[in-house]
């Protein structure tokens, strides 16, 4: 029964997107009724859900990965569809709210603690330290207006025009992957290019091929392709590798509906249903279509310059070596259990392996079950996709973390949990969340094939109830939006999981433009000099120290035509 008054035009739009009417009504019901909160048992800590690799095991993992990688199909998977809007949010806010205000007003508001105003002054005062400075200078030069003159005369909003809008770099509308992050003697590099170079250090598999897969927004696909084609030859020559690069976009059938605050389907001004992207959880379908073997997952903004890549590479390889080792041990047991006459001892040993190595906790009834039931249970638990997740000590970052979670009918399991998924009215649950001391930096290595070499159907291991309901607005009207189970939350809920502590130096995200002024994103010379604070006055452009890349010099980082 159509209880939401879906019109013929609504059903036509749903059909065009590949969404059935039943699926649409289910989404609307979830939005109206809400979703159950996750029950957190306790945060994962060292030796209780999180392991730390001892030096000798680290070396074993590194050697194991280097030995095995040439035999495997390895892919680096990078979610890169996100726009840079959040990165430049403070500057966009200033433009919208203070468009005709004098610089003295900006300084006054900054002195009073205005976050956006302080951010603007920090950017202006350190403009020449950003990798995009030369490109910005070229943009203003086209209109014969030196950027240094705009700095010295405090024409803040004119500078923002060149930074944010199509007359200049257009960063307010570009995806984060196309923003210039790091500066080198050969030229600046985008975050996208840094992922290419990083992948060449650890993601080369059989045939010496370095495979990468980027998920991008359809409107930006052509620019990513143009940039790759522009720099590919130089990188392949310098890095002595061959890139096999693929892009994908989110399928339209992963879009979701929204409701207004009265519980009715949210409609646009023309009366049509509002469809929104289903969040990064929709990317589980993109990952599933890879039919991959060993897959590294890392966010587009988590990259480092060349001087720090060896350190990051070491831990990437170690996580992958650990995964391959655990996968091998798991496959060995599954082959034994798949034999018609698997012994009771073999079954017990497999259950012990799952509990001790993969934190698979058998429920009480399984311990007392028949031999056949125990065999079926442990085979079902071991024969799943495997993920090894790097976890860093939480240093104030906002986001999910590793927890022991209680699931009705399934007992305890390791999960990555977002704070929004936990009951805010439960003092006990909030204490568990606040006791967490590790953070999820999205540093994953995945094993996506079973013990017979067949790709798993990853859609079979998603918790469909682990959706998110968020408050948003459209054209000034409040709405409730539905996001699909997060890629590394509900999207991987039924995977086998291992959490490994990794150093915080492996996590260098760029959430705001001023993050690019952190020492880890600057050259050696610049990182030794703290960025000028928002109170300081602008200073002339100054040269930066060398930023070498092993191999031949190459022409990098130029914007595509």
C-alpha cells in the first residue's frame, strides 16, 4: 500500500534510478521510525581487541609481504568523490557573510575569537607557503594584478576570488583530490598524484603492475582522467612502474530519499522527490565490483610528502603482510574443515584459532553443540572477507573508533563505531565511548577472496540496519537524510576484523586548508619554521627548500588543460 502518496512521476524517477517502490517506502519508513542504536560493550584497547606488532613480527610481516606481493593482484582503493567545500568552509563563510567588510573588521572579529576570521588571516599571512601559491599567482597575473600587491594592501576578498572561483583555481567547487597539496622543485602535486606515487611504493602486484581505483563524482571524472594522462608517463618513468588506473562513480540506485520534519517525503520546489547520495557506504558496491584480491583502502586527503613516504610505506606493507599471513592460516583450516571427515580435534583447533587470532568469540551454545554444528559454525565464521585495520591513538580527532560491540543473536564482535550510532541519552554507553583511546584513520588492508580463490560477494556481509539518519537542509528547509551503512562500519559489519595500532605519524589528514600548514605537509626547511599566526602581517614570498623524489627529475603537478 502506497502510504506516502508517491505519484506516477515519483515512480518514474525511482525507476530511472533503479530504485523499486518497495525500497523507497522502506527508506521512508526507516527515516520516520529511526534506527536502533549500537550497543557498545567496551572500547578496544591494547591486548583487548587491538594488537601492536613487536619488532620481530613486524620484520616477518614485511618480508612476507615482499615475498608474496609479486604473486598477488593488489589494488589501492581511494574514495575521492568528496568536494573540497569543507576544506575551504571558513573562507567560503567569510565571503558570504563579510563580503563588504573592511580588513580591520576581519581582524577585530579574529581578535574576538572568530574561527573563520582567524582561518582567513592565517591563510593570507602564509599564502606563499601553500603548494598552490604559484598557480594562484598565475591566475591573478592574467588580470595583471600581482598577488603580493593584494596581500600587502589586504585585499582579502579579491584573493579569495582567485582561490575559490572559476576566474582562478575554483577550489570551492573542485574535489579535494585535485587540490595542490605539496610543493616540490619539479612543481606542486595534487593529493591525487601523491596517491599514485605512494601506491608505487607498496601496491605493485603480479606483473609489476600498480593498480589503483578511485571513486569520483561523475562531474569531475574528466578532470581526473586528464590529470592522470598528463602526468602518467613522467611518473611511470621515474618510479619504474606501470599504472593500471580505473575510476568509478556511485550508482544512482544507491541514492536515498529524505523526509521533512512532518515525516513526509521531502520534495524540491518543483514538487519532485529529493534524491541524495547515499554516503560513502554506497561505495561497498564499487568495491564489490572490483572482484579484488588484496586491496589497500585510504582516504584521498591522507597523504604525506616524499620525505615521509618510507615511514608510511613500512606500516602499509606490515599490515598487508599480517593480513596475508592470517589469510593463509585461515585458508589452511578451511581446507581441512571442508573435507568430509574433518576430525573433532581439527574443528576445536579452528575454533581456537578464530578466537585467539581473529577475535571470533563462540557463543555458549556452540561450545556445547554437536561436532557437525560446530564445524558448520566455524566454517561460516572463517570463510568471510578479512580486513586488517590500522588504529592510531586518539589525539582529538573527530570520527569513529574500535569497539567491542554486542549484537543480538551473534554475541561480541570487533566493529568501527561512529559516535552518532550510540545512544546519546545512555550515560553508560556514553562512558564507554568516552573511554576510547584509539581512532579510525581509515587505514585498511582487505582480503576479498575465499579459500578457493573466488571473490566474495561483499553485499552478503553488510548490516542493512546500520544506516545513519542525519539532519540536513535544502533551500533553507530542514530535512532528515538517510545514509547507507558506512563503508567501514555497517558495510563491513560481518567481516573478520583485526585492529593493529599504528603510529600517529601515518595519519596526516587535510580536513581544512590550514592543515596544509602542519609540519608534515611542508618541506624540511618550511617545517622547521612555524607558520605565521593570524595576528602577523603578510611577508614577501620566500624560496622553499628541496623536496627530492628518488629517481629522475620530472615535470609534475601542472594543471590539466
